[in-house]
C-alpha cells in the first residue's frame, strides 16, 4: 500500500488596517489523504514550530501567528513507523486581502479572497485592472506578488512548473512574458525559465538552499512589438530547506580538563557542531547528548552535556586523579531538535583530563634518619631524606620543600631537594667544630611547593628527626691576628727583635707541638724562631727598597703541627717602615743648553729625593767655591722651595761643553747634601734663542779650523767619486767601439752550443740498449734513501743556471764566458761523471737507415766542394780547404 499526499493550497482571510499586518488565528485545517485503509499508523511532523499536525491530519497553530509576507510555507512529513516509509509535502498558507470601510463591505465589489479563489491555484494575475461602478477603469497600484517557495533537492522531472503569470490584457492583445535577474539572465544562468506565450515559469534543475537561499527576479509583459504593456513585477523565490546536511563538529577531538574532587556542576568544556541547514527550522536545530563514557568509574555518568549549548559539566562527585587520570566521552550531535528517528547525527570525541590538586601531603618513609659529617667541611651531604607523595610527579603538588624546625640555631645545615627523586639532601653550609658541637639533633618538616587543597590537613608523618654526628679531624694551627701590622723606623740594625708572631692549635683534645718557618720573605730581611715564633731582623730594612709597597713590607710565615696527617696554617706579617733621612737629593736635569750671551735664556733646575716628607724639600741650591771659575761664570737664582734657575754671570762665554757643579741640600734632620754635575752646552743662538747648526757643532767641542778641515775632506771625497764615474763611462764607451781581436768570419762564438754527452763513440756497442728506454715513473728514484744512487742516473733536482751570453759580443769576453760555464758545470749536482752510462729518452727499436760508420773520409779531388762558397763567409775557410779555391 503506498500513501499519497495531496498538496492543498489553503487560503484564509486576514485583514489589513492602515497597511499594518494584524495577527490572525489560524482555524483548524484538515489535511486530506488518499490511501486505502486511511491514516492508521501514520505519524506527522512539520518543520515549522508554529504549526503542528494531529494524528488525524489536522493542521493547527500552536500559538497566535503573525504572517507578515502574506503567505507561509512549511513542510509536512509523514512516515509509517512499521515500514519506515516517509513522505513529504509542502503546505502553503496564503493570506487574502479584503477591502473594508468602517467595518462594512462595499457594495458592488467582489471579495479579494473570492477573486483569488476563483483563479486557478497556480496562476498569478499581478496586473488586474478593477473597474468602478460606472464601468470606467481607474489606475490602481500594482499587486505585491507573494513569494514563491521551491523545495530544495527536488527529484523533478525538470523543468518543473512553479507558477503562471498573466495579465488581464492578454484577451485584447498578444503579450510576451520574460523574466530577468540572478538565476535567469544573470549567473547562475537559466535556473528559471518562462514560456513567453503562456507565462508559465519553470525551475530547470534541483535547488540547493545551502548554495543560494533566495532569488529575486522581475517579470516583464510586452506586446509583439516589444512595447511595455505592464510595469515589471518583482518575483521573490525562496528555496525551502530540507534536512540534507548532517551536523559537523568543529573538531573531531576536543580536549578539556577538570580538577579532581570538583563538585557536581563544574564546567569542563564546550563542544560545537554546525548544521548547514536552515537554523530557523528543525533541520538546522542541533541537540547534543553523551553516548558513552570510558572508563565508567566511579560512576558511569560522571558528566552531562547541555543539549542546546554543548557545555559539558560534571554531574557526580568522586573525581580522583590518583584513580582515573583521563575520561574519553563520545558526544553525539543530532539535528531535527535531537529527534533520533529521523534526524541526522554525527559524533566527536571529548578527552577530559583530571588535573591534579594537592590533596595528598608528602610523608616521610621513616620517622628518624642519621648521618655523619667531619668537622670543618662544607657542601657535604650528610643524609638523604625520602618521602612519598601520591600527587602528580614533578608538579608543584609533588615537589617537596624541606625545613629544619629545630636543632640548628647557628644555621650549619640546609636541606635541598633533589629535582629527580624528590629526596631531601641534608647539606652542611657552615663548618661545624668538633670542639664546640659533637652531635646535632634536627627536627625537619616536609611540605609541597603548592599549598594543600581546601579541607586537606597535614599528615603527622610529614615530620621526622635527623641525628648528625661530628667526627674530629686534625685542624691546622691558625694565627689569631692575620694580617698582623707593626710599625718601626727603617735602618734598624741586624738581629733586632721585632715581634712574636705565634699561632694557636684549635685541637684542644690533642697534645701537639707547633713549629714555625718562613714561607715568603722577598728581601730576606727576617728570621723566625721555630719554637716560639719570635721575628728578628736578618738585614737592615730599607724603606726605599723595591720590595716596599706604600711603605709596607710584607712577609708570610708557616705554622705546622705534628698531627697525623700534619696540618699547617699561614700568617702574614706587615711591617710599616717609618722614613728617616738617609738619601741625599739628586739634581735634575743632568744636561742642559744655554746661549753664549746672557739674558736670552736660563736653565730651570730642581732636585729629586728618594725619601718622603719631611726629609725632602724645600731644597737649597748652591755653587761651590772651588773651582773659582764656577761662581765667576755662573749664578743661581732661587724660584721656590723646589726650583731654581742657572744662568751666565758674565756677558759672553765661549761655545762648548761645561761641567757645572751644584750643591743640593734637603730639609731633613739632620739635612743631607749632594754635589751634582750638570753638563751645560753653550752655543751661539739666533734671534729666537735657539742654537744654530754651526753653533751646535762648535758647542760639541770642535774649533773653526777643525770644521774647515772636515768640509775640505768632504769636497775631496766627492771629487774622487765624480772622477771615478767619468772614467767608468769612458771605458764602457771604448769597449763598444773597439774592433774584434779576430776576423768576424772566424768568430765562431755563436756556434758554441751545449749538447748532452752521448758516450764514448760508435765502437761502444756492448751495453744493453734497454737502459736507454724512458722509465714510466720516477718513483723508484724519488723513493731511494739519501746517498744511495747510481752514478749513471740523472739526479732529481733543480737545473743549473748557466751564464747568459751578451747580445753584442765584446773582445775578450769569450774566456770569461767559458770560465763561468766551467764553474757552473763543476758545481752542477746533476752533471754525470765523464764516460759513464747516461740515460736518454728512448728513440725506437731500430732504424731503416744504414750505419754511417762505413763512410770514409778522403782528401782526393773526386768530391766537388765548390758549393761551400755559396754558403756564406762562415764556410769560406772550409771551402778554401776542400774546394781548392784561392788562398787569401
């Protein structure tokens, strides 16, 4: 049996007042069906929340409905719950328009709803021209065409008629209809079409609301000549949504977290699914639910989800990270308001991590701990304290913090946490003394970095005792006053006792002797008594010594006991030396220059004293009375306590070097003086007071005669050099112009060529010709040890540089050339011994030419040598000897 549903176009009246829409109540409407047994077992549902369908097929409004667009369209779905067959139909409710004045209908006019009902259900007459009572037509504003609704995903057949448009003038003239807009003549093209004659408008293919939800077209009516007959009419086409899209989660996996021990109702996370269908209809209304929860501990329903918002919250208590660290929840999203029978669904995974809170205090694994530490040691781990904490490892809730509550008032110990094992390491940070404390009893407490969660109390096992024993070791003696400073005058005699520099042995429970020795005494000025540490002088202490820094001399001494093993300590003695006047002043500068005439310049002099105040300036500068020429030629003028001026007393002093003695006396008690010599160069000066060049030479001690002699010698030397150069030039010119000693035709120097030696003659044939072959490699030669080499092998080394002959021959240079070549050959390390087997390049295994050994020389006239005359002057002598020519 197949159920067929007929689509009914329902029209009811709703009135307009002042062009405002007035809400109207929809009376019950009965949907008719044509089937065999009736509507038994059929269930109905709409996609519009404003309307419902009873089991008998009656459509009713769930509340007061306002229809602003003069129509509403919704889908009615019917299905058989036994055969699971489904049927759908579209219901369109049109709101008719009535003309009404003061609550009475106008006479002579037809009701708008009646006119509308009288037309075919699929025909629109937007250009109706009503007549008045006198039969005259009056112009009236165009009708507003209600929207046309087209369901998406229609199966056709296509083209499928939507509506018919006609004008009431079509009975008078022939009219052509057309549509324009997006979907007609604009992309997407040809979605809608219209029959230009009948005005029937079609949809040409299935619609997709998710691609485009509405279309705005304009209908045109023209005559056969293209003249406009009616004004264009707007057509609005809405695509009716179908439930053809599943809800899609934004993420397939959601990650959230919740603290352990959270109360019911604690927010965890939000999952979101989107449905591409119309969200104003049930097709796009998504509802959420939890499908499964893994693990189902301590309850199978630990979480719940808000069906509309997707918020996941806790619904039960008992979250414990130490038992369950993570939950996996499968969430399902279903459209059609969550109706599982005909709604589309999708699922996603929510991973909920139970985060740790500090609900487990740390506890010591033992109530007491013990350790041992040697005295005077720091940064030593004495004991390791182990704890147990069930919270998440390596988190603030697990990391232990240790504190010493009592037993260490001086702060000798601290407890550091091992970041890996979480153990407490009791460490010595301040050295302990066995003679002061032989043992320590510490009380320690452990807690976490993070505070305990609300309502959690500290365990009594979070406190423990630590016993630390101190072991005695041999401690080094120490000097109570280190550095020790004493003051005394310099220059004290040798053997003077300065002080006693003694050390103390801290080992009171050990009977040990301390002995002293020097460790550092840069000037070797001091001695120390090995038993009692008394310091005496071994030499005179001098404050001006290079070993003194800021008047202080520093020495270091060693004190060692006789323990096992022995220990030693060092002490520094600082001696502040008080200055005495033991250094005479020295004159500065040692050399000076002055003009031979007075009043042009003077010499500023001062003094330097190795002592310090008050054994230095002001200084007294004086000229000695002996020799008398000093005070006769020079005078000293005092400037201040440290400076004076030396100048000429006489009007002129001959240029030269003069040694001027000056007596300088300091202000010490008693004062010391010193006679210093200043070398003064007296010279002639220019107008600026500077020595002239001649004056400087004269001042150096040379007279005028000596200067003239030096100049004459220089002139003679220059003249000799010039004559030698002229003679060399002339000799060079003569060598170029001198004729050769022999006739040019007998000059055979150009024929002297260097060739390789080829052995001892043609009769030397008793050797192996394979030795003449070129070896493929010289590695066997290069790899030989130094000094091991055959005499007939060419050494591997640099080639000798033979002298280059000049381009223009000179008489007499042939002998020089031969001698130089001979010396080069004698010094050539690559030259083989004479008459030894030489290695040359291999030239082949044989020759087709005969031997030239059979040729005999003859002086008979059988051979004509006259052609030698044609070979030039170089062969003229040979032609005269063999050709019988005339003698020169």
